[in-house]
């Protein structure tokens, strides 16, 4: 290999890699570590995605609530506010008392 001739560090790394790969137990341990790392990354990615989705839902709910409050303050009928926001009449009535 051209790289191993030009860079002694790469050559040394290749020799060490070949030695480690030749040992069955060491190779299995390395594979187990890699699998555990990938599993952990998968859990982290899932948690981040779930958190984003929950945050997005909360933001939509907040927006609907704020829109309903503004509409109530302008005297719009509850039926129209329901159409505009998708909130239930009970939710809108509850906002009136806040």
C-alpha cells in the first residue's frame, strides 16, 4: 500500500489492526462494543425524534389556544372559533373563564 510506505503511523496502525483482527475474542469484543454503541445511538435518535414531535404538538396546541383567546376577546361566536381552531366547545368555554 502506498499510504503505509509514506506514513509510518498508518503502517503501524495497519499492523495492529491485523493483529487484533486475528484474535477471535478481541474481534468479538470489538463487534459487541460497536453493536452496543449503535444501539445506544438508536435510542438517542428515537428519544430526540419523540421529543421533537411532542414539542411540535405542544406548540400547535398553544397556537390554537392563543387564537381562541383572541377570537373570544373579539366577541366571535364559539362555533366559529371551533371551526378556526379545531378546539372543542368545552375547551373554548373553559378559556373564557381564565
